[in-house]
C-alpha cells in the first residue's frame, strides 16, 4: 500500500505531465479546476493515470467529488485500505 506522501508525489507528477502545472504548486488544498486550471478532459487523464498507477477503480460519479488534490489522495488511500480489508 502506498503512503500518503507517495500518492501525493505521484499525483503531482501526473498533474505535471497532463497539465504542465509545476510540481511545487500542487499541494493538498489546491482545487483542480479553480487553482490548477484543470479542464474536464485533463481530469479524465489524471484519473485514468491514478487508476493505472495504483490499480484502483474510480467510478465516474466519484470523480465529481475529487475537487482538491487532498480529495484525490484521500480517495486513493480509502480504496487501498478497502482492498486490503
């Protein structure tokens, strides 16, 4: 299971790759749309990359709830914990 810091680092790399946002600007409280200027197509790419990286399933209805970087990190952690249970 990946640690919070590992997930945060990987997510920052993904957002950087997809949207060109500098890694150091990607913090837990940043909103994907408002702060990082991520459009819906880029968000789909980010979610897909997260699913691939952590072998997790993120249903479309849950993607709407991933408003901030912290939301996405917490979601991946929760799914990982549920898989181990």
